C-alpha cells in the first residue's frame, strides 16, 4: 500500500472534523483496491487505477466532499449533489455511507475503470472561419502595418475583431469600430487589450 506524503500532509492540515472522514475514505479505498495509487489532483487527494481517476476527496472550512470520478455510472447513477460529490457536504464520519455500501461503490468504480473505456465528451462542430467585412478589408488595405499585425494574430484574436465589426447594426457604428480597430492594430493591440494582464 503506497501512501502519498502530500496526502498525509493534506489530511494533517485539514480541519479537525474532516480528518476522520478523509482517513476513513482513504483506508476503505486501500482495503477494497489494494493496487490503487494515490495522487494529488487539483490540489486535492485523489486515487487512481492504471492512470485513471477513481475518486477525489477534499476538505473545506465547514465540510468535506467525496466525488467518484465517473459517479453517474456507478450506484444508481443519479447525480445526488453536483459539485459536492455523490454524498453532499460531509460534516462528520456519520455522513458517509456504511462501510459495505461505500466498499461496493469503490469496487464498482474500480471495475468500471478496468473494463470500460473512458466516456468521451461530444465534440462540438468547429466555428466557421470568421469573415472579414469588406469595409474593414478596404481599411486594412490602406494600413499595411495594421493588416500585418492582424494576420499575425491567432484565429481567435482575429475573430474578436471580425465579429465586433460585423455585429455593428448602424453604418456609423461600423465605421467608428473600423477606425478604432485600425488604430489599435497599428499599435499591436488585440481587441480586448484593456483586459490583458489584469
């Protein structure tokens, strides 16, 4: 049974009410899945099997949380507590399920990890290439430095300018935005330059 020193330290620094909860979960996981590995995941104690996360536990000021990584696929599958894990806000060891029930969930999570492929999120269709408004293109043709800066930006930064100009409802607004865009681009600025490094 390998113990991660950072998890030892995490538990030692947890609020007093949370320590027994975290220690019990840790012991149950090691008893049920002897080849489990401990790892810190997002600054919280986690348990992995063959590199796949089984569960993560965490302590906060007033509660602890236990979250099975693929919790919607084990037990009855109902999302019980959202971000706080399958058991809600744990404030004492009595909030944990009985050992037999907890062990069954741990065992089921381990079997799922060993046998089932990792569920994949559905990929979204890529956004269509942003279109350069003809009036903006004409203004850039007269300002080669601004065009060179825009061409050097990644597609997302280019899209910021293209959409900002295309979304103008009135011609006067569009002309003002084009003039501002050319000025900012000449200075090497992205569309949202005011918010960078904040």
